[in-house]
C-alpha cells in the first residue's frame, strides 16, 4: 500500500458519510490513513470460506466496430466520431461515448441530465420501486446488463428549483439513480458498476458503465476475520476524524476490489472491508479500510 506524507491510495465504495464517493465507480482516491489506539468489535465476525478464487484481469482495447455494436444496443446508428482517447456518437437527444483503453461507457441525454427541466420535478419522478424495475428492464431488454451484475442501491440527486406555484425556491429530488454492482464467487466486486439515472416519467437520462473483465486464476487460502482485524490494527484506518482515539467496527465483509479498467491490476484478490464509527479527541465520525486477504500474493491491495 502506498503511503505518502500521511495519506494512502485507498478505495472508496459507497456513500458513507465522510468518504467522497461516486456510486462505487471512483474506487480510488487520496484519503488520510491514521493509526488508532483502540479498535473494538461492534458486530459478529462473519463466516469465511477458508479458500477463495483469485481472478486475473483481462484488458481489451475498444475498437471502432466495438463502439458501433455497443451503440446499436441503444438504438443509435449515427456516424462515429473518433478522438484520441474515445469514440463518440451524437444522436438526438442522446450522446454515446466510450473510452478506447478503459471501456468506460456513457449514454446521456445532456439537455436534461445536466440542466433543470420542468419534466423532472419531484412529483413526476418514479417511486424507488418503479425506478428499479424501469432500470432493470431497460438494461436487460437491450442486452446491457453485465454477467454477474446485481441490484445494489438507489440514490437521488437533489437541487434547487422553483416551487410549483413559482413563488419560492425549494430543494428537492431531481432525478433517481439505480446502481448495479458486480459479483464474483458470490462476493461483491467493489469498483465494478453500471447505473441508470431516471428523470420524470421514468425517462432514461444517463447510463454509465465501468466494469473490469476477469477470468478465474486459482484458489488461495485467505486470512480469517480475526487475522484481518490484527492487520487492520497494524495498517490503520481511513477517516477524516482528527486525533482518532477509538474505532468501533460495525461492518465486516469479504469482497473483491477492482481498480478502473486501464489501470495496472494483475489480479482481483479477496479483500476484507471494514467500516464503523470513530471517536476523536473533539469529534466523531466514521472510518473504513480494506485489508487484502491472500497473504501469498502480498499485502498490496492490488
């Protein structure tokens, strides 16, 4: 793990208070890693399988034909514009973009996704249950749902807009985003995700996909949860609380951690994820940390 001037390159997973995250897609960022004098367990230790499959990453470069085929799934047939790092297809009202080296893909109705539109007032948004169904149907019917994808969460973007009467400014939901994340060997894959953002009447405003392709490598023995906690004590935790004194672990889970495609990551390794509350000298907050679970492959997260 890279430590530089009290910070480390550490992944973020999902919205959890102090961490700056982006629907599980921005899986790395610079956050302070701090030692803490006391780490207590506030939850039961999870069962662990003893051995877990490690996966090799498979990086492929996106061709112009690949971009066309993907755009066709969205019903787009306009000409492809090629740039140094990406392909772009501009239709009406959607724009399709895909990066050559990473495969990061977006399909966006920019006029509504980036602006304020009367059609996207809160009263016109689908319910969360309706939004999930709309997103799942859109992805599956267009052959866009990746293998191993599973529903993860729903979030809402809030913004300022005029009230229905037009006489005051109110803060309200303006769109609904449904996130699907990856699973391998029945474990979640942090960093793999596809999301669908919906506006009024369930209109699709944006689809974004960042997904690391892999193939099975072989099984390895992994740390027990107790051994992972000991590693946590040695590594420190990620928190914005200054002068941390006591951490209480309220979540432990085994998962895989994927960096964005295009970055160097030979393997997807099983990793313990820790999250909990933090008491500092003058404040409280939360913490998290990832502890690699395969000693044979070293202590690096990837």
